[in-house]
């Protein structure tokens, strides 16, 4: 079913959407976030406790698994997003890609769950990146496509909320898998597949219930190959604020990735916890993160509607850097939990506000393309975290200064990433709040 949408001078719809529709537009983020947060923890748990790599080389093992998938994500999401801008089908221009990608995710998660070597896990994670980004590129176009300017803050807050809930869901599933791994040899398998079930269910809610509208770009006789190449056209260099924001986003997301990327190693190596105690402590840690992250999302979104998006992002960077620094120097676990709470508030605020600013800056006729390009930051930030914080810093500091010092040093690299991200945000020209209503 399609619905004609009235548009303003900037190509954004003008008719307000019911809040239930805004929720449906955001729902698939719960599934996407569940898969990728959960896979990260499950793979790290297998690296730390299942003997996939020699002791002291966990960081390089994590990087080997992630690096090929990063390249695939960078290429696939903008390309498929651009193609979806021109797609005309009975389902709409975004839904076919969302359904196909989520269905393939289930297949490749089986491969991840049943693989028992670094090479095999890396291969299936790469395939998972392909299928996941096949659906994400088109899906990210929904807010610029369908949401009027006056509801962008609320829609972004809901996206942040569902991303937060997805992260929490993935973390809990993975933490349970780590905690049960000593007593149940199938814990990692069932944990991995549970991630896929959550994602597929959330996808159905979007595909069956979201009305996309009828706006489609005309190919003007061009081939689909020509359309795909458009994703990488040099005209994007004219969008200065968008490019600066992508750069800022890259470093902020890299800083934000240090907590999930290294918390398993941090608990096991710094505080000497075994698999069962690491898993149970992760659940406590994630409970704290869940509360503070969830509570910060919607207030940050509301605040950004009043004071602007950039000031809230600056505050998020400061709070995240302080939280990581506390974790880096914490002598006992309770103090580290205080840092985790501050980090969670930072992450919630950024998830809510960054999305709104990005959707306000992209050209509305090519939302699939530009939101896909923004994923260059998302896809590569985590790999930078693993390369700098894991392979370069954590493994080497563990070797030089003793096993357990590496995760602390890695968290300090995250502090630097937050600082660079804040600096790159300065040149971004934020749209006028009054113009958005």
C-alpha cells in the first residue's frame, strides 16, 4: 500500500505521522542492533574462553574476524541504498531489500554459530555484513523519506531508543551465552541463533506495517549498473557539512565502540574473572548500561529540539570520554561501573541526536544513497577500534607491561577518539531549528 505525501520546499513530507507509525519506522533498528551487539560479545567470548587464539592475541583475532566485513559493509550499503532510491515494486522501493537482507542474515548466522576456526567465522561474518547492509542501506532512508521536519527529533529519539533496546537485548543474550558456556557446549550456538530470531521478527513488523509513500526517482533510461555507480559520484564533495559530520561520526562511534568491544576482555584480564563470572558480571554491567542508556535517549532528543543537535553531541562526547577514562584507571570494579553508567548516558544521547542531524543534512531525493554513505563511518569505526585498541594497544601493552594492563590502555585510546570526533563536528552547519518548526 502506498500513500501520496505532500512535500515542503526541501523535499521533506509535511503531514504529521501517527506515533504508532513512527514506532514502526524505527522498529527494525531493534533487530539490527541486537544482531551486531550480540555477535560482538559472543565472538569475543569465544576468543577469550574457547581457545580460538593463543592467550595474549585476542585483539588481533577480533580484528581478523572484522576487517573483511568492514570493506563489504562500506561498499554494499551506499550502493544498495542508491539502487533502492530508484526501485519501483509492489512492496515499495525499500521493503524488498529489507526482507531479502534479513532473511539471508538468518542463514549466515547459522554459519557463524557452527564455525570453529578464525577463518570460517571471519568468512561468515563477512557474508553477514553483506546481507545486513543489503537491508540497512534502504531501511535508513525511511526517516528522511517519510517524517516531516517537526517530527524529526521525535523520530530520531525513537530510533535511538530502539537501537539502545537492541544493543541491550544483544548484550543480554550474549552475556547469558558466555555465562553458560562452561556448562553447556551449545550455549554459543543457541545464543547466536536467538539474535537472528529477534532481528527477523522486528523486520516483519516493518515490512508488513510501514507505508512507504509513492516517491521514486526516475532512472531516465539509465542501466542499473549506472545507478549503482552513482552512489560513488564526486558530487557528494559539495555537501561539506555532511562530509564533516560523517568524519565526526566516525571518531565518535569509534570511541563508543571501545566499551562493547573490550568489556569481555576487560573483566577477564583486568579483574581475572573466569567465563561464568565474566558472563554474570556482564549482566550486572549491562543492567546498569540499559537503565542509563534508555533513560537518556528521549530527553536528549527533546533537548536537541530546543538547543540544537550539536551542543548535545558535544556533551555526549565529553560524558563518554570521562566514562572511558574512569574505566581505564578504576582500581576496583564498582568504580568501573560508575564509568559505565556515564558512558551509557553518552551513548543514549548520541544515538538519539546524531540520527536527527544526519537526516536533516542529506538531500531528500537521494536519502538511500546519502544515509548509506554515512554508514562508511558506522562500518569502519568498529574496525578502527579493534585495530588501534585491540591489535595495536591491548595485545602489545599486555606483552610489555603484563597481562591485564592492555584493556586499560585501550580505553584511553577511546578517550582520544571522542576528542577528535568533537573537533570534526565544529565545521558542520546545522539547519535552523525554527525552520523545522
